[in-house]
């Protein structure tokens, strides 16, 4: 059996201690690890964390005097979550890294600024959670160390999110991060992606051994077995019963308490004990429970107001429920919650009133406001206003969860119904910003909307639209654009907010498309009166471009659309504006085949998201980057963005990855893996159910491209006719080249000519090399033999000067097929061989097979690619590090790019050097392709 000190024995936890020993041993070798110890109250999480702290600094299990500190030059850092602080943003993180803040000058400037604002060290714009998280990672991973965070369920949401981010990005720093978490039914999943060790009760033998160790007198064996079984082996229950049962009960002469205190009954058990104490003792205990996390002097001042003090704690100390003068340590968090929860409301309000009176100074304004709120039973505008000021301070530090909490309580305490409604609108917006759409909708559902004035009615509709989409409400996305149009109308003469509402409607309809309840024509009509033509007025230009294009099509819509694209591509555009308008800019580029500007936007948005730590925005950028690469047939670029996006999603805790076919059907259609034809129709059903019309159409287009690749042209034509609107080319004009090919090859020349007419209008209006190349390729398919070749060659020439690798390869394939049918075998062989090599380079398997079949018809022997084709000797993480290192970036710069620590970058880079047989960054340029 393992022992912890002289009093806290860890019976029956050999395997758990061995797991911790292994993590600490690996850390001595430079490996990092993170682990969550999760279980019900009293199961021994805290004891195991103490065991880890006692073991970590010393090698070989020796004592401090004999072994010396061979592990963790950075020492150990430890905190416990405090329920009373759960509403204060970054309070837990601040306590954990407080000893390291002196080193913050070494952080990159953006990380340092974000951390200082989050910790209240300076004023500034609200920091992004992930920029704060990167700063914490950089500080914590600077040296090997052990970090212990107990009672993580009571950390503020921002601290929990930041530390979970750190845990997911640790790798080769010699850092061990351990969490203790009580298993709760409403676990928010903030530690998603971190390994979990589930703790249960002790086995019967270990439970009996623990009970025997606690009991000083005789213990009947059959009774011990009964206690072990009835407590489920819960160590806290076993220990308490061992101390509290009478000698007769322990001998089996008297019955045991029924029910045995375990789980929620433990709390009732502690409450019963406290009820027997003198009133002054109960006052002190309730005060200590309510004041946890506050300053000692404030607690003592409040005690004097109530006529009690730490000297009254003797009965509870005798029962081992609390120890120490302030700060008071409760034997277990259940003791604290039992004491506070069992106090009657009058006593709790008196305690909080005393704490509010004693809590002074500007640094403690938020804590004072919270105590005032807890002491107030009736509506009180002065308290509500104080809470609103605390909400503003929390929001300024990036604490959206805390802001929502302060505002929600302010709503409850606001006497004036109209003011209460306004604050309720603000609380709903704060809940949405905190990532709690369900809470936002609940606040909106109980709102007295008839009392709202000014911009509030429109704000309600805007918040409800985005909350319904994010909460997964049935028909939420379908109706979101309509709600935004209603919001624009509600804003009336408030032109700025009306514009924002219509822009949000455009973004929603871009996602819902044909599966939404609002047409683009309706949105264009709402956008027109709000449009502008001032080059400095970005939103005015965006609305003008969208309205003109949807209303007039390619004929009159391209010039204003190009002005809008130019405005959003302005290099001087602030990062936050670029990221909020990025998706709109990408959609506008798609409408006019402006691939060059689209790539510029992707590159700039990626850099902006990295600079600002906006990882959710970065995930979207990589998603669009992968989609763009796939559309252009640049599948290696698409793979890079997809891999980078997966790294970002892992970093922010999205571990239940969707199937790639659902995220990027256009990419997997090129690759054509086995079973794709069964998977894509299922994805269509999912997108239809979610009203995601954009992804629904992209999936149908991907299926049609695959059908064209394998020669099922009739199926491709039928699928594409459900996407395009012949006679009115708009959003899906870029599907027309596929329709021309499918229709020509399936013998439906009439449809091919209609599609070509639309394509001719769209391509000439867009006037980009790719659009004109697709027009030439499509014209060649429809031309007589004597005219077709010139158009094939023109298409190839145009694609040679674009980034569209896939279109160039397909033009050579179609041209080669045409040449073979003209019996020009040598010319056909040249084009088809080049096409095959291009397809194989990016693993475009279906088209490679088609090119191979054409070559086989010419008598060529085509070797199938080997199973390892396209594989490299570097892992994706190593490749990402190597690509950045070859450009000369430092380890710190690479770490900031990949959301790693500099030590982890160094670890990967050494492996890259060894695998590639190089010794410097300069040599990487020679051995790695561009």
C-alpha cells in the first residue's frame, strides 16, 4: 500500500499512482503530459494530486535532503478552483501564473498585451481568449515544471479554456499539467481533448484496509465489508465513518446509520454536524464559506461586524471540518458547500452584507458588487447599476461569461421594467459572446419586448438569429436571414445598425442559400437603399456590390462587385474588420472568378487571425483555404489548409472531428476514395436537414464532378441542373463548365448550348484568365472538329497563366481525348501523359484513372500508383515546422504560428534534421520543395 505523509494514506490507488509516476518520469526526459483526474466527490482526486506534488521534484522517490531537485527547474505551481471566483474572468489563470508574470516582458508583444489586460495589469481592448492562452503556454512551457489545478469545475470559464488550450498544446517541454475535476452532469466540456483518468471507489479489500487504518479500536470484519459495500469504496465516506462510528457500531453491536453518507448524502451529513454548533460558530463558518478567495483583512472586518471570529471555530476544528486561521481551509469542498447551502437565506444575506461593507478599494469593486447582489432580496437600482459597471469591467478584460453573469443578476435587481428589459437585451448579447446561445435564447424568451425602445428591438432580432443558428435550433439557419431583415427594418433611421443587419442577412443566406426562407432578391432589395459609393465606406460598397449583382446579374453587377472586392482587399484594412468581412469578400470573389484576389484575402486573413489570436476565425480561413485549393485542383494546398485547420480545431478543443467528406466534399471528390458514392448522398441529407444550402450545393457539384471524372455524364448533367438557373447565371455560374461537359458527353446538346450561353455572359463579364479559359474549353467541346483545336490550345494557354492547376490538367485531358479520337496518337499521348502526371502529383485519383484508360487505349502501359505514393517521411507536425523553418523563421516565431511552445518546435526541428540528414535551416531549403 502507498502512504502519503503520516495521515493521508492512498489505499488501493497503486495503478493511479503508477500512472502519475510514469508521467513525471517521462517529464524528466523532456516529454510533456496533461491529465484530468475525474470522479465524484470524496473519491481521492486531491490526495492523488498531493501525491504528484510530493513526488515530482525529487528523483528516485528520495527525500528533499538526500535527492535534490532533479526535476522541474521551474518548480511546481498549484491552485484550486474557488466557486466564489468563478464569475471573475481569468482569476484562476492569474493566480496560477502570478509567480511567472515578471517574465512577461519576454513574450511577443501581442501576447504580452493580451495577458496584461486579462490579468488587470493594464487597460486595453478586450483580449482574445486564445491570445491569452498562447501567452500562458509560452510562460508555463519556458521551463520544465509541474502545474496542478484542482477543483477545475469551479474555475472561471476563461481560465479553464486557457488552461485546456495549454494542455492540448504541450509536447516536449518537460511540463506536466494535472487537473482535478469533480464529475458533474452539466460538465461544459472545457477540457475536451485532454486525457482523462476516471476515478471510482476503492475495491472491497482496499476499502477495508483504509477503514482498518482509520479505526483505532476493534473492527468487526463483516461490518467492515458492509461499510465498504454501502459506501461504494468512497475514501472520504470511509474515513469519516471510521472516525465517527461508536465503538458499539464498529463491533457490530449497534446498527449503522441509514442511509450511509455517500455522494450527495455526504453534504447532508456535514450539514447535520454543523447545525449542532453554537450560533457564533455557524456565523463564522458561513462567513468563511462565503468569503473564500477574498482578502483576509476583509474577512476579519466582516467577522467583527457580525460579532464572530476565527476563535469561534473550535467545534468545527475538533470535528476536522476546517483548519487554520484565515485563510480557512475546509476539509473538503463538500464541507464548504454544505455549510453555505444549509444556512438559511437571512443568515446568508447578512454574511454577504457584512462582506460587502468590509470589501473596499477599487481593486475589489467586482467582488463587493457580487456580495451586494447576494445580500439584496428586493429590486435595488443602486446594486443593479453597480453590477452593470462590473459587467463592463469584465467585458473589457475579455470575460464575456462573467459579463453575462453580472448583467443577468442586474436584470433581476432592476426595479424599472423598461431599464430591466434593456439590461436583459445586453445580458443576452453577452451570453452569446460567451458562447452560450441557449442561455441567450432563454433570456430573450422571457423579455418584455413591448418595453424596448431605440435600437433594442433590432438588437433582439439580431441576437436571436445568431443564437438560434449556433444553438442548433430547428429551422434556425433557415429563418436567420429573415430575422436580420426584420432587424434592419426595426432599426429604422439607425443606418449604421441597419447596414450591419443586412450584411448579417447576406452572410446567413450565403450559408442557407436555396434552403433558407428568404431569397437573395429580397435581401438585395433591402441592401440597395443602404448602399454607398464612397471608396472609404467599406460596408456601403459591399451592400452596393451585392445588390447590383443579385439584381442585375453579370451584365451590370460585376463593376460594383469589383469595387467592393478592391475595398476589402485594401492592405490598410484593420485586422478586425478584415476578419469580420472576410467570408463576404471570398463569396464576392467566387461570383466573378477572381482567384488572385481571393488568394490575397486568404493569406491576409490567415496572418491577421494569427496576429490577433483569433483561432475560430483562423479555422474558418483554413476551411476556405482548403475549399479554394480543391476548387482550383491545387490539392496539396488544400491538404495543407485542411491539416492546419485540424491543428487549430484540436487546439480549441474540437476533438470529435467531422468526416472529411462533410467538411470538404470538393476535396474528397478529386481523391475519390472507396465508398464515396455512398457517403456523399448521406452528407447531402445532413446538410438539407440543417438547412446548409451552400454546402448542399457544393456537395452536389462535387458529385457531378466525380460523375464527369468516371464518365457517368448523364448523372452529372442531372445533378447540375438542380444547381444552376439556366438563363440567369448568378452564384453558381462556376458550375456551368461542368454542365457543358456533362451535357455534350451525354448527347444533350440543347442543354449544353444553353449552359454555354450563360457561361459566355458570365465569363466575359468577369474577364479573368480562368473564366476565359473555362469558356474556351467549353467552346471547344461544342465546336466542329476544324475549329475545336484552337479553343483547346487557347484554354491551355490561359490556364498556364493562372493558379488553376486542376483546370489546366483537365484541359489537357479533354484535349488529349479529342486528339485520340482524331487518331493523332503522338499528340494525344503527349497531352494525356502530361495530364496523368499532373493528376498523380496531387492524387486526383478518378481523373488519373480516366487519363490512364485513355493512354491504355493508345497501347501505353500505365503503372498503378503504389500504396505509399504521395507519402513523406515527415509527420504533419514536423512538416509544418520544417516549412516555416526553411524560410528562416525562429523557433519563437514558428511556435506562435503553430500554437506550440518554443521547446516543442525545437524538438520537432531536431527530428526533421535527423530524418532529412541536414544540420541547418539553410540546408532545409535545398531538400524541401517549395
